[in-house]
């Protein structure tokens, strides 16, 4: 565990340096911002991996989350990051899930830095070590500024303990960057409902437009 933690610290430091350097470079006009590209030979498995993240962020329930990620692993058993998320979303105590992720990390030495960072974030989160997890996630968002799934996870760490109005403001800033990320509209709708029903309804309508087939659109 100590070796893995030392590797994690080095990765975060090097990633922050890389991200800072990238931020100082002018972005080419029209160049897409970097997103996570998980290593798998199957586009279907990759789509199911993203589906699992969507369900988790959309409070879709453990059954839908596990169905999606279990299917991704079944299609490609060598999909390392999907196996890590399967352990993170699986049953068991936080310590048990964190240990399962550590075991998987030991075999990910050749994985790209973003995959290792995300695996470390999930391990630290499962173990309840938010003070260690959040800096890892921040480094990852800096490295992959175009990935809405990762940015949303980081946004959720930034609203904890803040007044609802401030939470909504933080989430609206996210929505300006990622206007088609359906989960954000759903979350803000719930937060607006007690004080701004018209605003909540507008967000719900946008959510239904973006995710028309999801069960929450019929809720």
C-alpha cells in the first residue's frame, strides 16, 4: 500500500505539472478538449462504462449501475478501468472495495496516467479518504478538461457543505461548460423546486430533451 501511495503522489505531482503547462499553452482554434479514452478493444464495452458513470451520477440506483458495468466487463474482461469501477460500485465495505481496487492497480502499471489517477480516486473515495481523493480528481480534471463525467464528479466535491444557492451557482457554471450533460439539469431542477418551480420545470424539460429514454424522464 505504501508503494502504491508513493506512486500516486508522484503521479499527482507530475500530472499537475503537465496540466499547468498545458493550460499555459494557447489552445488551437476549434481543437477539442481532452477526454478520457479508456483502453478497451470494444466500443460497446466503452459505451457501457460511460452508461455506468451516467447512472451513478444520475442516482440511477445500484442495480442499473452494476448491470452496465458488469456488462462492460463481460464483453471485455481485460478492460482494466471497468474492472476497477466494478469493484468501486460493488457490494462490501469501503475498506474491502478499496483493497480490491488496490489489487487491480498493482496490474495497471502500463496504463495511461488518466486511468491510474481515476482508479486511485475511486480507491481513496471508497476508503473514505476525501482529503486524498479530491486533489487526485482535481489533477485529472485539469488533464482532461473536456470530460464532462470527470468534471461533474469534481463539481460535486466542491458543493459539499455550501448553501443551496451557492451549490446551484457552481452547478450552473458547470452547465455553461457542458450544456448537454443531462444529469446536471436534473440535479439543479431538484434544488430549484422549493423556491423556483418555473426554473425547476425548465430544467426538467431540458433533462427530458437530453435523456428522453431514461426512467427519470418519466418520473
